[in-house]
C-alpha cells in the first residue's frame, strides 16, 4: 500500500494533510478532513474493491464533489501507477466468493 501527503481544497475548506494512495486489492484512495474526535474522514474515496482503478478516476471523482488536489508530484503519481500495474491474482477470499 502506498500513501502520499497532498492538500485537498474546496471552495469552503482545505486539508493540507490529506492522503492519497493505492491499496491492493482495493483501489486508489483519497482521505481528507478527519474529524478530530472520531478520526472519520469527511472525504473518503476508494473504500471498496476496485472502486477507482486508475489515478485519473479518483481525481475526477474528487473534482465531481468540488475538491481539487494540490501537491501531487510526478514521482508520487509514477509510484502509485507502478504499484497499481499488473493486477494481482484473486485472493483466496475472492475465489471462494467471500470478498467481492
């Protein structure tokens, strides 16, 4: 799993310590605006299996909700894309139908 710090901004708020990354076998993910008491994120994309299979897909999903990412470097993008590269074979849980 990769994790990279980025800034996420909307018209009304900003999180300078948001996290974007790739989690095999799930998908690309983006977490921002954690609640100080519960640590639950107000913005959490990519929590489900293969929800965002590409970096472009998650960036577009964030934009569709009014958020822009800042500080995403070329090196970060290449590292995540490389990690997402060849798909891994289905896990035992996926083969048995326990995980979808």
